[in-house]
């Protein structure tokens, strides 16, 4: 294994295990073989993820989501993970949490849930050991994407005890705030949620939050903050949506010592791209440009990382042509070098920034 350690700040592993039956203890190539000819590939792309590819690409840790789809946005395939009310959302997220527990229990040599900074240090000690051919477990930090499964802020302590360490309040707009394609500020319930999240030590994920709500959160939330999977709006002229980060929000994140995970999704690299356009003309260097833009705004390389969102509604058919699996994120290194980034900066971007952030934001140990 060669290359820098990589942290991927956003993957919907349990959701895809639930919806598609994907087993990420297998290689991506084996999953593709098993799914060949499956009718759901007309809607969902081929996988980018698998344990062997994590090993090949030195993906040491993944922020792994709990995600449920609002019923109006569900398809025939995703309906199994869709919800009509908070109770249904809670049931789905609890089921996905059990999927993570089971994969870590069934494959302790391959996956390990990370709840504390001590867990993180132990995990990294195996990846940094000198035995170059040794297999290492991939760490899973649980991230809730969309907080509709939280019936009230009083439930937050239970989710913390269950192992959730980061929460993004919105996917689309909801009772907490505006979200992707649905604008709006923090609501009263949203402000209450953030207040109680802060008290317990949760990381707040601004990805998918509408800009007004994100700016309010940057002003009011004193706890740790990230944007797990978002690109720079300044590099996507013509995109009129609210999914990407304005430079104003980027500067706010930098001021809060946050880390931003950029997304190698062709729609987030070329405004207006559609799958029928093919991926031949979409280069990984476009992702390097988003990384470089955030570095230029920051004046350093300490606030950007990777949040691939692989298998989160897209995969092989919708990523830059240089990528065949998550392992190929290592190909960013020479592209960043050509843009003048030092080896230490590249190591920080690929994984070091999120590792530093998690080492500082995770609790030192479990209490009780």
C-alpha cells in the first residue's frame, strides 16, 4: 500500500446496504459482478466502494451516514428507506445504526466504529505501523444526515450514547431549517436542536443547509463544525441552486476552524452535467480546483478534505473519468502537487485535516 492516508467525510454505507443490499466487506469489483444486469442500475450507478479498495487507496476512516429519504423524494427502489413522519425516520436510522454495529461485529478485522479520540488513536496506530502489507480495519464515525429522526432535542443524549457524533440538520428543507432546493432560516426547533447538540459535543454538519441557516449556525453554534460534502459555488457559475458553498460561508467555516469535504460528483464539478453527457470530459483536476479555491480563500491548506458521497445516489457512471473506485482518490496527489501544494499540504488535504479535527472534537473516552 502506498500513498497518503485518506479520510472520506461522507459515505452512505448503511443506506445502500438497506436499499440495495450492498455488502461493503466485499470488493467493489465483486459487488459490480454480483449486480451486473440488475434493474436498479438503470436508476443507481455501479458502486465505487469496497473493503479491498479502501485498503488499496489507504482509506483509513469514513464518516458513515444515517440517512432516510422523505417520502415525496423516494423512488420504487429507495422506498424501503423513506419516511412519512418522524417515527418512521427514527426507525430507519436505528436500523441503519444496527447495520453498522453488525458489520463491525461480523468483520472486526475490516471495520471498527470510532466513538472517541482514543478509538481514533488506536485505529491510526495500525495504519501507521511499518508492516506495509498488513490489512487494517476502516474506522466508521457515525454522521446523521438530516435530523428528522430526532423527535425532540431531548432525544439527542440517546443518539450520542448510541454512537452518533455528527449531525447535519437538513437534507431538503425540514422543520429545523431550509435545505437543498428549499430555502429558509433556522426555525425555533432548529435553534433548540443546535443548542442541545452543542451541549452534548456533537459536530454540526452544514452540508445541505440553506445559506441563511448556515450563516446563522456559524454565528450561534459554539461547538465543532464541518461541511462534510460540499463544493465551492464560485467555481460553478450558472448553477442557481443552494447546494454549494458561497465564499461567504467558506470564510465563516474557516474562521471556525472547520474542514470542508469536497465532492467528486460530475454534477458538482460541471454545472448542468447530465449522465447522458458521459464522463470523458470531466476531469479530476476540476476537483483539485475546488480544493485549491478553498485553500486560496483560507490562505493555507488546513480547511479542506474529501467527502466523496460515493454511492450516495451516484457512482462510477457519474464521477471524473480518472476514477474507477474510491482507491483512485490517491490520484489527486500529483494534481495538487502540480498546483504548487507541498507534500505536507497534500497529506493534510487527503486525510490529515479531518484526522486533526476528529482528534480534537471527539470525546476523549466514553463516560459511564
